[in-house]
C-alpha cells in the first residue's frame, strides 16, 4: 500500500501533537500528585543559627498544610556555598528546597569571582521572615558606644576583627568599616550562631548577627549590643540605637526565604508558595518569630524574583567600588 506525502505529513504532525499532549499531561499529573513523599529543606549553615531556626519552624508547620513531612538538612560551609550548590543541582521536582538568605543568593554573587551555582539555578518560592542585624561585642569590651569601638579598632588594628558567616555579613561589615574608618579584619565562620559564640568567647572583637542568634547571645549575658541596622529601634530592645541615629548611613534587613531548583513545575511552586503563606499567618508561628525579633512575611515567587534581580547588581557594584572580594 502506498501513502501520499500529505498523509505522511499528517501522521508526523499527529505524532508530534500526541507527544506534546502526553508530556503536558504527565507534567500536570505529576504536579497534581505533589507532594507524594517527604520534602527536604537544606540549610547552608550550622544548626542553631537564624536561618536554621526559621527552617525548623517551617518544617514543623508545613506538613499540616501540604500533607507531607518536611525535614531539615544542614550542609554548613563558609558562605553557605555547599548547601546552595547542592540544591541548585538537585532534581527540580519540589522535594529538595533551599532555605536561603541574602548571603548565598545575592551577596555571594557580589563578592565571589566564581561560584559553582548562579542566580538562574533557582526559582524563588516565598519569603518567610525579615529582620535587622545587631552589632555585638563581648560584655567585657570597654567600648560602650559604636564610636568607642571604632576608635579601639583604629588604635589596635592588629587586634581588631569580626566574625562573618556569609558574604552578606561580610559585605555589610566591610561597608561599616568604610563608612566609619574602622579597622576590623574578617574572620570566616560557618554560621551566625558560631559568630556570636566567637564574640562570647573573646575569639573575635565583634559581629553583625541576625536577630535570632544575637538575642540568644544577649540573654546569656556574655555579649552586649551597640547598634542595629533597622530603620527604627526594635521594640524588644528599645535602648539599642540604630546605625542611622548614630550618623552611620547603613540600613539593612535580612530576609529568609524558600527557593527551589530552576525548572521546578510552576504548579509545585504555587503549592509551596501558598503553603508558606498559610504557615506565616499561623498565630503560634507569628508569636515564635516575634519572640526572635523577626518579622513574619510572605510574598509571591515573582515578587521574590524581582527583589533578587534588583539587589544583585546594586551590591555587586558596591563591592567593586569598595574593592570587597571574598576570593
């Protein structure tokens, strides 16, 4: 039997159509089944830090919303590079997620010349929280004000240093150095909790830490706070002045948010985004976050993506202008 060329063309087109339809159907079906197994949230920092604490609150509450268990896996490293790379290269099926912060997502791309992952390797899901940074020194440090601390560093530059667990903390502190003329040298640590501990033990002079670990340190009585980077004083510690009040032009807040590998189905992203929004609205979650001096907040994947796209070139230019590099 002979087939005409038109019939051949029709059969080819039919095959292409059926194949495309099946692919779309299979993708939709997979998304509709999501989640069908436990989800892992990777944290690129040590257990006990601010990002880790937020991740564990989310992991505790998210199962009641999405119907699957959620576990937290710590993969600590300087700059959270190991954990971020692991998620960037993970299968984009929604089962391996990153609890990210400005450090690995924005600041690393401003201060590192080469990284094993790029901003395009992630699909943002939603913010979970937002908080300022707190400047801490050992309780036995004689400096009672930021200016006294700056003067100390100028007089003893070889004995003045700071702990930073990621590029965000490093870049902000280096910005502080340049704004004030301070002479603090960077000492890398794997997590914000480790940075605060280093100040407690006297291994470093000071650190700028996110609110959770900072206030754990303050409650221990082994550190004291000299300033915060928020635009207004914090309700929990109204005696701590802002940098702006002290004449230092630094305003910064540290968001913590959930991200997925690029290529994760949009329906899966939507399910996770809606789940985070519901968790953030829970009364007990808001109480826990507020107790950490952290503001509960959620947003959309598109809003999150726009913030990342806007901030990376701004901080990269700042790093170039001030010759700040991590390698």
